[in-house]
């Protein structure tokens, strides 16, 4: 089993525990704000399940029908998670509206807050694990899941402060107002997840920081070549596709040009793990003198 799939399976287990704690907090208090927090945890579990499926698909080796592999499957997980987050926000808005019409007295607030706090601490710790490993392993599915959990921690903190305010002021409709604010924030986070995921599906280029490393690596290992230009990159899950043109002397032999390409390719794969490099070799009369030249 791939390491990313194992981590995603752990996310399901963590999500179930967090959901149980948050629902218990709602059951103890009757707070619709705490209910809204629990409902988002249902989305976390569904998203973790989607991530497991997507990661299993993305780990399948390239085949005749998918010669570039299946790594883009992770973006579908991220898109589905964004959609689920938006649907959860709409459901919370509905509960907030109904609660505003018929406010319910909050009971045992201290006990409920302590239970919800324990769930938030667990969520926060796990979100940092997912974000760190998602970046380290270049996994959009894990990274998205981690960011979503971090958003959940922030909303939980706001909910807990709000519940205390309800208790201190005695204004029961404030509970529904807090739930509505949480829903709006969740809508914004869902939109952010969708935007980033669609960027991956649309073959967004590598970040400027990665592009600078790629340019420097090509320049450092291109001795024997005359020029490199027309660099293009795109992300596909855990893979980075790198393509550029390499200018060599017109009288250079094929074997010598191939050696230069092998040297550059090996250096790029070391600098950008999981990269797929395509180099188009051209004779010197194809050289350019513009901003696309790399060295």
C-alpha cells in the first residue's frame, strides 16, 4: 500500500473520532453552533474517503491509455472536497436560520466546550501532519485535506468563543448568528479549495520558486550546449512535467548531444523529485535572443 494511501486511511479514523466528540458536545449543550461544527466533520470523513480512492488511482503506473500516468486523479479528490465543503456550509446556514426562528437554551456549556476543544486539538495536530507530508510528498489530495482540517480548527475556535459569549450575555439568538458566520467562512474556504484544484486540472505552471530552480539547474549542467529556451512546466498531482528546447552546435554528433540531455535530465530529476523531462534538441540556427533564453 502506498504511503499516501496509508495516511489518508488514518485521516478517516481521525475524522470519525473528531465527529463523535463534536456531536457529543452538541448533544450535551444543544448549541446549533456546535452542531454546525460537527456537520463539517462529516464532510472531513467524506473527503478523506474520496482522497483514499483518488490516491489509489493516482498510484497506478502508466499504461497504454494513460502514458503519463494517473496522478491527476488527486485533483478530482480536491474538487469533490471543495464541493462537499460548500454543501456543508449551505446545510449549516439552514440550521442557523431555523435556530434563529426558535432559539434553544444552551445547557452544560463548560462540558460541551471542553469536549469540542479536545476534538479541535486532535484535528489541529493531524492537519499539520497532512500539510507537512502533502508538501513533502507533493500530494495535492493530502495537502488539500490538511488545509481543510486547518480551516476546521479555525472555525471551531470561533465557535467556542461564540458559545461562551452566548452563555455570558444570555442572548440565545447569538448562537444561530455564530453558526451563520461559520457557514460563510466555510463557503469561502470551499471556494479556495475548488480554485486551487481547478488550477491543477487546467495544467497550471510550476511556482516561480520552482521555475528559478529549474532554470538554474539547466544552466549549471548545460556545458557543451549553446542555449536553452521556451521552458514550459505543468503540474499533474505528484509529478512536474518540464519541457524546453536545447540549442547545440550544428556539427555536434547525436551521441554528444544525447549525453548533454542525459546530464541535464538527471540533474532536474534530482532537483525536482517526480519530474518528467522532455528536451527538444535543435541546431544553432534555431537560437533565440529574447527573454525566453535560459543561459
